[in-house]
C-alpha cells in the first residue's frame, strides 16, 4: 500500500494511509495503489501467477513521524516528506464480516449514520464513510491528532464487531502496564482503539483481557508484551529491521519465528503489520538470546542484499492514468515483474520503484514509455466557478457530474465545500476536456441567470403541501424539475417558502403552488354547531355509521368533543358550501330526535354585537338561564336580521322573550354598571338553582351577568338595563355582598365517628362545602382528641347554609347501609364498563359508593371455592362462614354503600345469565376467526357470551349481562344461528359430485392453453372440475370429477363431452422436417402442430393433428416453408465456421484458488503452498461471507 506523508500513520484497521482531502476522492474511486486487488487468474494464465511481493507488497519503513521523533529514521525516511499540517487525515477499513450494521436498506441511514454524527459532535473530528465494492466500510477521519485518535477509538467500539483475547504476563508487571495514575493504560487504549481489562490486585489471575478489533488486539498485545519484556529480569535486546522484511522473519503463519523461539527458548516480539515500529525485541537467557538474534540477522541480510531503488519522473496528475482503472495498467507491469514494488506519492511528480536490479530497470523503461504516451494524448484544464454553484453542478446524488464524466470520458475534480475553493479541474482526453469545460461553464452561467422567489404560505399548510412521506412535494418537483423548493424549518415558525430556478419555471411553479394554497384555504373553512350533548351519540350512530356517512357525502371533516368534556360544540371543516350542508344535516338529526323547537326572531343587525356582549358574556347568560338553549346569530356583515333560537319549546319561548326585552332596552336606553365581589361569593349570590338572583332580576327588571370560567377578571359582575333598574339592582346586590363580608364564627356538634368522612381524600367534602357556600372555613378537631365540636367561620348566611348542609350529610351517613352483591369476577370488567364509565355513572345517579374486590391472581379451578381465599383466616369476615362450600368467593363480592333505597336501586347492575341452545357444529362459526365473531356480538349487545369447550360436547351457550341487554343479545344470537344453518344447507347442495370418463390424451385440449378452456367451463356453470393426478398411479387416469349444484354439474359434463366429440373426429399424421427449421414454422389455422422435445429419438419428426383436409393442407404448407428456410440455414452454418466460437462455450477448468510465485515459504523449504480450504491454515474471523457468484460477472 502507499504510505502518505507519514509512512502510513499508525491506525487500527486493515488498510491505512494518511491522505490529503484531494487524494481521498481518488482513493475512493479505486485509483491509488492501496486499492489494487490482484485478480484471481484464469486457467489460461496459470503459467504466470503473481509473485508474493506483488500480491503482498512490503510495508515501507516508518518515517520520522509524530511518534518518537528521536528514534533513528529507517533507510527510506529521506524519501518521505515530513507532515506540514496539524490537521491529519486517516483512512481505515472495516471489513464486511466485522461490520456491526450490515443489514441496512440504504447506505447513510439508520443507526450507523446516527452514531457517526454523535462521534463527530463529541470529538470534533470530521468523518466520511463510503462503501467499498466488497461491502466493507471505508472511513476517512480528519482533524487534530487527538480528535482523530478519539474518533477512531469510538468508531472501532461502535461500528465494528468486537473480539477479545487474553495475554498472560507476570502479575508484578501489571502495574507497569497501568502506569502512573492509569495514564499509560489510557494511552494504550487510545492508541490501539481497544479496551484493556487488568485483573484487580487481589485477583490471583495474571491474564490481561483485551477487547476490540482483531487488528487492535494484535497491537495491544504486542505493546503489553513489550512492557513486560522491559521489566523482565532476563536479558533484553532490540534489533532494528526494516518493516518490509518482517514477514520474511516471521515466516508463513509465524512458523519461522515460532521455531526459533522454541529452539532457543527466547521470547521474540515482532510488531504486527499495523504498528509502525521497526524494532524486534528479544527476551531470554544471554547465550540463547545471542543465537536467536544471529539467526534473524542472517535472514535479514540475505533478503536485503539483492535490492535496488529507482525513480521515474511523471506529473502527479498522470499517476492515476498510469495506474489505470482498478489498477489494470499497473497490473500488466507487476505481473511481468512481480518482484518490483511500484510506489506513487501524492503531490510528487515522480514514481518510485524498488526490487531486484534487472527487474527494476525493465519496469522503469515500460513506465517511462507509458508516461511519454500519456503526456502526448492527455490534457487537463482548470476552470473557476463560484463554489455556491458546485452542488448544483454535481446534481442529486452526483447524477449530473457522473453524466458529464461518462459522456466525455474525463474525470472532474470539484473541491469539497469546506475548502470554499472555486477551482474545478478536468482531466482526460483533450477533446473531451474541452467539451466538458464548455458544458460546465454553460451550466454555471445558466445558474447565474436563475432567480429566487419567496412565496408566503401559512405554516399550517406546509405539512399538507409536503404530504405524507413527501409524496405531494415530490409530484410538484417532478412537474418542475428545474425549480428547487425550500421549506423553512418548522421550529422557525416562518411562512416563507423559497423557490429557485430559471425565471419562467419559477413563475409557473409559483402559480401552481398559489392555486394549491387557495384550494387548501377554501377547504379549511370551519364552522361550529352547538348540539345538545345527549344527542351526540345519535349523530355518531352505531359504530360511527351516521357521522361517517355525513363526512363522506358532504366531503367535510367533522370533529366531535370528547365524551368527558363539557363542550357541546361540533366543528365542521371543509369547503364553505359543504360545511353548510353538513351543518343542516346534523341540525335536522337533532330536530327529529327531540321536541326541539326552532324559532326565528328579527332583531336589527346593528344590535347583535351589543346583545352578544364582550366575549359573548351577555348571550351566554341568557342561554344558561333558559335551560341551555342555543342562540345562533347570522354571520357578521351578512346584513341578515334573523336570530335563530333552538331548544325545548318552553325554554325557547322564555329565551325569545328575554332577547326581545333586551333588544328593546338596548334600543331605548341601555345602562351598564360593574360591581365587584369575591368569586367564592358568586354561587351564594346566585342561590340554589339561581333563586336569589332571579328574585333581584324580577323585582328590578335589570340583567345581572356573572363572569364565565374562562374570563380573566373573575371579580367582575355586570348589571345591564334601564338606569333606574340598574341602580336598584346594584343596591340590593351590594347589601348582599356587605352581609357576606360581615364574618361571624359559629360551631356545631358532630359525632366523632363521622369526622373521617369529612376529612378523607385531603378534605374533599370540606373543600366542596367551602366552594358552594362562599368560602366558609370549617375546622374539625384534631384526630385523637375525641372532641365533637366543629367550628365554622364566614359570612353569616354562608355559615347557616353550610351548617344545614353538614347536617344533611350526617343524616345520610346515619342512614347509610352496606350491602354485598356477589358477581363472578369474570363479569367485573363488563360491570365497570370502558374505563370504569358505567360504574361512575351509577355512583353519580344513585349517590352510592361501590367497591370492587382485588383480583384473584390464580382463581381456583372447578366450582368449589377454596377453603382459604388469599390466605385469609377463615374466621375473618362474615361471621366466619367463609369456608362454607356454598358461600360466594371473596373475590366475587362487590360492596355498595349508601342510603338503603339507593343501594337497592344500584343493585340493578348485577348481571343475569340466560342459556341458549345452539347446535354444537355451529359453535366454531359463531366464535369466528380468532374470536372475531363472538367479540363483535359481545360489543354490540354489551354482554358476555360464553361458548362451552369442544370436549364438553355441550350445545348450551351462556349469555351474561344486564337484564335490559339480554333479550337483544339472545335474538341476535338466534338470528346468527339461522344464517349459519342456511349457509350449511347451501353448502350441502353445492357439494354434489359427478364423474365423467374421458381418454387422458384429450385432457390437455379440455384444459386449454394456460387453463383457458376449463376456466371458461368452470365460470359458466359455477362448478369445480378436478382432473386426475398424473403422478398418482392409484387413481384412474380417465376420470374427471365435477362438483357443484346437480344441474350445473350435468351442464358442465355435456360441455366437456361436446369438446371430446370434436376432438375424436380429428386425425394425426407425422411428417419428417429438418429440425433446424422448426423454430421458424408457425402452425396454419385449424390444426395443432407438435414439435419434438429436445432429446427425442427422432429430432426431425413433427406431428400435425386436425381434421383430415386441414392436415393435408398444413403439411404441404410446412414442407414448402422447410425448403425455403433450409437454404438460409445452410448459408448461416457455412459462415459460422469462419467465426470465433462463442466464449461462454469454453469449458472452464476448476479454479485452483489463489497462487503466488517466489513466496518466502517456497524459498526456505520445499513446503507446499498453503491450502486455502483448510480452516486451520486460514482461520475465519467473525461471520464468513461466501462471495456471491453472479452470472454477469461482478457488480459494477
């Protein structure tokens, strides 16, 4: 591989180089020698396999690099320029089998991309990923040295599958691996991108565990052993050996070095290929150590003597053409002279060759000739285009630039955004370079003439315009491909959408989008319809049927308020006309359902605003006072005087009078006064059921408006009417308020046993009393004092009313009883209803408390209750009768507390069970697929349906639920049974079978082409037709079975026999025809021509079948055709002899795998080449990936 300026800076993964940003683009496209793969040779070329040096080029010496600058540089260091920038770039490779995220649908998505972004943010290094052809991952990291190191460690940990290994060194050396304050260990982990776990001092183990990538583990191991060797009491010696010679010293599979280690008893530590160190460290006894050093020095000297280095000057921009596509040109030279190592250094105008002297000079001649030829026919040009246009030149996913590269056979180098450079370089064939230059400059000038337009579109429409998963915006972009549409970030709350592109296209796109927005605005008209809450469910209909129908027919969106909200308003959204139509339909449903009267009142439009009042306060007070009628004013500006009042007849009349009275007052003379009172007094001023305020209103004739919950000013009470009436009302109200402000203190006696009821749930009952009675403070004595004195403090009237209320509560408590009600636990859910709604309704209606027992985790099987439920002592509860066999189980008992009569009424929630007889064979149809049938019935009728288990052979189905629902459920079940029985009878009638005997030779004709004839018969007569199975010898081959209604099967049989009758009149004749013309003959009409299959005894025999006269005619016609075509065939065959036989017919010899010449193992001994299929010699790492063999060669 080629080193960059830092001799392949130390890195963790398999292919490593320090590159500048320019060279990375080239590295990616597979042009730098690093990427050269030595092709596996075909059988014809086996005579000349590549050499070992070619297949495994030696690594260069380490340069005077960032690490240990004081060490003596290797022999090659003078050739390598020192690093200049503080920003370094490293490229490394994660092989497919070590990739963590392999199964991605699209590169650049999902987990892997997220992780890379996180790493970039954390470390400040810049990452670029690309996918190599072997599906491995190439990662380029650039940044400051420490950022790159950190990022690399993160990548290894998070994108590569981790392996682990252990290394044993004496326990006393562990502290040297950790170093002072653990710095040495951290440095080691960072450098090798691994995790190193050292056993605790109290642990007797001497094994150090290393986790990381295969390569990182090797490095870390080497480092740990080095540290250990330094501390060893025995002799240590270091030998400097150029990196290129390490493989020869180690030998295949490290055999050579292992042998030396065994024989001399010395420990020899050779740095792994990825560690940029040249020294080999020996540890052992003195004499043996000297022996080992001598042996290794000898191997080194033998290899080093026959070596030469030379260089050829060539402009650096030509390097990649010399290398050729995927290294093809260079491979030609390296195949002839496999011992020569060719090296290109980025940015230098020369090529370095090294290897045996005579080979180097031959290679040099060839490369010089190549350079000369390239200089004569290649050219390059640099053009300047503003960098802001670069991404448009590149196009989406590089489409534009790739088209130019392919069309003009040139390479275009566009600087990355980060450089902000405007220089673009084009290289290649002189004519192509000029054409590409012209096209790129044209594109750039076109872009300069572009215009940008800002379109104001309300942000709420942006998501609709973009559409689900961007479908709608994609349509717009396809319509206007030259226009770039940019939406603002939703977080910015901006309405500006930016369009950019050629002027007229931008105009067209603007018009199109404005029309789209106009449609959206038109479709987003919205009106609110107040509908009495009790009718909402009728508007929704069963299973939402009504509302769905209205939505579909009026083409609007209808939103109903949630069940638990107090809102009565239904919101309709869509086109104005459609909304109006939907509104009238919904109102008509309400009108039909109740005695809802609708009255129209004419009130001058100018008074409408005054009647509605600020934020609708005035009109709301009328609506509430008149039992919640709905008053609908016409749309502002419509000029209409008609006000519509809807509601129960009596209330409507009342509201009409009030409205007219108010309107009259407004017209004559309206006077308004505001007074203030604490919000907690308001309820008291209004009185129970509005009694007090009505009295004031009737006596004075003024209208008094209290603030609504949503009003900001909660103290404000407004009085409206004639001046004298308003003043009178004001006086009365102020007197009431003054009375309330007059605080008194009183007390009452409450039996201590009832105290708990008032203070439980954080004093909820007391809070309610305070709210209702003008903020009265009620103080109960502290628990444990046994006092019965309760103090009340507040306005006099309020205190009196609160005392009365407390007295009522106590009476209720005195009269309270608790009844138990046994309901089997399985029905509890249906009793509670969805989210407990049913039970809440009952507690509200009957003013009782209902308590459900805890669920029993594992209900006892069988009907007898367990003797001890939930571990309770049988003596507890219900007079110790728990253990009686007949008594209900604890988990089935629901308790109801309240006044006796209320409890009895609430008992109606107890479900009743009835039984229905249903034939056993229908049970499975009633249950339906995965229980869907029975679930549907249970939801529809609000009951529980229990079907007995099949093994019980019982026909009784039990229905359990509220008595009111049972009759409907029973009728529904019997209805379903009737349907199923009718289906069963129909099935029996349809399964009539009829058999017809037909000679098997006619079967294909009856079936027809692709089953066309038989399908026609099946559909026409609504039957099923079964032909005998050819492979099944047990059944008669001439029987065709027809199944269906009896009369249909007979009709189908007649249709088949009619076809057979026609077929029997036909004759069959053989005619010999030369087999080479068969492919060109097409049958004449009315006959069937059968050609022999390949491998038939007589390849020339063609069978013609049909009516006798047709057969004669067809044979004559075919023989004439044969004569004509044969002349052609003979000519073509004669030509074929002169043409090269097609390549794919050559028999390929089985591949012998990968073979190299002059490998070190063949030199040192007569050992055979390693066996690639052996898992011992080639152990796998991670999951093995079998190469895919594709019929059309490798994927481009």
